[in-house]
């Protein structure tokens, strides 16, 4: 058994370092996973700004990943050698969110409503920092580490033919967007608008195409618009072009708008256009945010008069995991993953990976913690 764990840290802005931590300790209901791929999500922004979300810290980074089980706590349903995807968080399994098969990052054990202001992140059992506390472990709660701890109920065994490369897209790229497409009811023949296109937007594109929808993207980054064309979108629309809405309407027959829109940045610029681009009785799904920044909406004109349904979310519902793995095994989807994963770096070169992410001339970026 190894005696140490290598963990990625961001001790100060635009600085990364590899730290040696004790090897994880797994208690009942947990497994130790040797991480094969840890995709980059919000870490490039953290690297630049040194501002952390409630569930991470300078020495606790990464919430996506795939790998191989190398150790188990008592009573585990996994065995050493199992290849798994690890989903985000550590939900309670008892509240209505969990028992209804909904998304674990909306578990009632996470005090989003602010009733528990001042609660330390490690005391939020459903959060990633709570994983280390629950196991009495000095490392392993996060993905950007050679070894990580995973709750049994937040890991899922991969089919034998599904590679780590393709499975690693199953969290904050094709995973959260799989649930979004399911909730929005995207089906063959629908017209889908995707705006604010980064790696989550690329995942929304892949999900809509998987469901045989007509897909239009709204964006200005030439690199990412070229990626969208490689994925097979039907139209790339310039949001600064006064005629973009007419161009969208031309794709929608007599409906005068998209059936569903996925806004993936949280920027008011794109939110306004997504609302404008929807047909009556259309659905808007928010997959990006701009922190606590507010967005002004006319309840009457923007929502009620046009009967718009607007929701959002963070991750993969429990009930969607089987369908997601089937999608990740689809040959066309795998070709799209090969296109949208544009860069792969050893974790020892994470600073380079984050700098590439900040250019936005990229799709999804993978880190390899074993290198």
C-alpha cells in the first residue's frame, strides 16, 4: 500500500504546487480510487482569481473524475480493480431529493438557503470536504489527487468497453447537460439553442445532437464555434448580428423560436438572447452562473405572456446515471468527446493547463494525476 498521496494545490494566484499528503483512509461506505483522469472545471478561474467556492480550498481541488478502485472500506459493494466514474458530492441518501433520484448537489444536507450561515464546509456532510472528515482522513476528498475517496453511492462501475477518456466527460460536460436535456424533454425534431459556449455548452450540444435535435449555437469565440461545427451543429449564429433571431426562426418552421435553450455562462448578454430565442411554451435551462450577480426579468413580458419554463441545475440526477453511461458508450457521442476534449496535461503541468483554459481557445481539458 502506498504511504503518501500527491495532491494538487493552488497556494496563491497563478501558482500551483504538488503536495505530499498521507494516503487516504477509507471507512464504511467508501472506496479509495486511483484517479486516471481529473477534468478541469472551475479550477482555471480559481488559479487566476484565488477565489474558491464553498466546497473547495487551496489544497482541495477537483470534483470530476474516473479511476480504478484500489481499496475499500468495510461492506463495500466494489472490489479492487473495478473501474469507476465518481460523481460529485456525498449526498445524505435520505431526504426527498435523494430518495426521488434527483441531483445530489441539491441534497437538503447542503444549506444553500443560508439558514446555517457560518457553518464550516467540512461540517457539511454532503460536501466534498465532509468526505475527509467522515473518514478521519488527511487527504482524498477531491479529484485532483493521485488517490481519492469516493462514497459508494457516488461511484458507478464502468462498462468494460468504456474508456476512461470517454467516461471522464460524464460529469461537468456531458453529465450535467444530460440531465438538463432530460429535464427539458429534448427529443428528435426539436430545435435547441445553446449559448455561452464553453465546455458545458459543448456538452449541451453533444446531448442535443445525441437526441437528434436541430442545434443552433450562439457565440463569438472563433475557436469554440469551430468546435461546434466539428460536433455537427446545424447553425452558428453571431449574437451581435441584428439578424440572428430571424436566422434562428428560419430553423423553427412556424414555431418562431427554439423549443429549448441552454444558457451555459450566466452572462446577462446570453440570458437575454436565450429568452428572446425561445418559442412560446419553450424551456430555458441555466447551466452557468455569475456568482451572486442578479439578472432582471419582466415576469409578465418575458415569462408569463410567453409561458416560458425556466430552471437550472448543477449535476447528474441519480435516475439519469444508467442513461448517461449508455450515451457515453455511443460511437457518435465518443467521436464528439474526442473533438471537444482538446487538451490533456499531466497533473504536474497543471499551471499550463489552467493558462490554456484562461485563453478560452480550448474545449474540455483533462489532467492526468498519475503523471
